[in-house]
């Protein structure tokens, strides 16, 4: 464990530890960043074959997880919360033809492209989150309502993103172990 001063501590894998006694916003964002760090750790150093490897009966890959979570970040923070159109990478996709395009198309992308897409999207999400936090905080409702007229709050979106990352980080654990035997959390 390394002390990084005001920003808290980082663990052996470079993940920022969530604050132990922070306010609600810093705790939620801290856990989301911790899970983002876990995905970065689980996919670090892998080449195209490693990011495309599957295990068991699934066609899920680490590269697919990176691309899927980039889509999730853009959709929830940019499109849903702020009402922005999808980023260019998603705009031309025929989702009716392939609902899992983000997962399937990752095999066509290089490791550098996948990491750059995910990193750029996370960076944009952090800017979107900061803007939303300054403009209404955790109670702010999303600009894009659901079909039934309800809209989730920023609090709900943050908890959902934490859940989404936690679930896929479990998948990443299994996939990474199948690739090169690396285990841990």
C-alpha cells in the first residue's frame, strides 16, 4: 500500500483505494475508480491474443469487456445523464443487426485501440461526472428519461456503474487466469 497524500492510498496494483470516511460522492466515485483500476490491471500487458482469449463455454473476452465498458461509460454519463449523442465510435453501429456489437467487434481492434478507447471514454466520463456534480450533485436527474418517463439520479447511475464494473471484473478474473495464470482479487 502506498500513501498518495490527499488523494488517498494506492494498492500494489496501482488502484486508488476508496476513502474510508469520505462523503457520499467521494465514496461512490472512489469505488467506481477502484473498479476501473481493477479492469486496467486485469487487461494490462496483454497482446491481441490475450485480449481475444476465451474460456469455457463463453465467447466473452477481455478486449470485449474493455470495449463494452467504454460503451457503458459513454451511454450512462454522456448520453443518459447529460443528454449528449453517442460518441462517434458508437454512432454508426447497427445495433439491431448485432446487439452485442461492442463485444464482437473488439476482436477487430488492436490492444492499443481498445485501451485508448476505454481510457478516453473514462476520462470523458470523469469530466461529465464533475460537471454533473457541480450542477446538481447526486440528486440530479438524468437528461434522458426511460420509456416510462422516469429518470435515474446521478447517485443511481454511479451505483449502477459500480455494479457493472464489479460484475465484469469477476469475468476478467477468470479470463486473465485462463490467459496466463495471473490471479488476485
